[in-house]
């Protein structure tokens, strides 16, 4: 036996998310409710200039009311677009670079206790210049930074990097770059 979703009622909808009340059944037949946030998913990219340097962005994040040092990322908000295409589009928009190669590092759920957001993290290699096209007020004010991979553990340790997708992507990319010819 397993858990089953029995029903779901939409509570709230925006352009980005839908909040619902779900009814579920446990293996023993017990019924219970959970709040569920539906999200279209996201991509994040670790753009590497050489085996020692990564391009990151510093961007204001309104939900936490602070500037965060992050790897470039974006929502999968174009229906039917493969995650690799979203990654290429977002990288051009945010840092003005087009990847010659994308290597999938990981897929993960960001906060599965309440949200179904499914993310793809890529290593972006063989970068070529492209015309950036910021979308939204935060991207218009973001800054681009070149960070040495060797600095990453200290930046995480001091709390300069606190974003989960960034920590996941950077740690996996450091290992992948060491193995990539």
C-alpha cells in the first residue's frame, strides 16, 4: 500500500504559483490534508570561464529582503520549453553569455514539504558573448561577479552564499570541472 492523493481544491492563483488544499490517504486509510504550492519549476546554471572561475550574480530577493550572491537561474515559465533551452535563455538574459555545452549536474525538489517546484542544475561550459536582456526590476539592478572556485567554501561558511540552489550547483560543479577534459 502507499499514500494516495484523493482530491485537491485550488485556494489561490497567481501568474507564478497556485496554492491548493490537498486531501490524501495514508497506507492505513487515514485521510489528511496538506497545503500544496504548485510551481512551474526552475533551472540554475554554473557558468565556468575556466576550471577555476565561475560567473555569479548578486541580486535583490524581495521575499528575504536582501541581496544574494547566486548562480544564474530562472523559472521554467515558457510552457513546453525543455529545461536545457530555458537554461540557455536565462544565461543569456542574466549574464550575456551563451553556453556551448550544458551538462546536467542534478535535479531536485526545492522544498518538497509544501511545494512541487522541480529544479534542474547545469554546468555551463564553452561560453560565448551574447546580448543580455534583463527582465524585471531585480535583474535590471543585478551585478555580475567572477568568483574563484577556491573561494566558494569560505563564502558558504561565512554566510555570503546562503541560497540552496547555488550551494548545490557550486559543489557539484567543482567536482564535475575536475573530471571534465
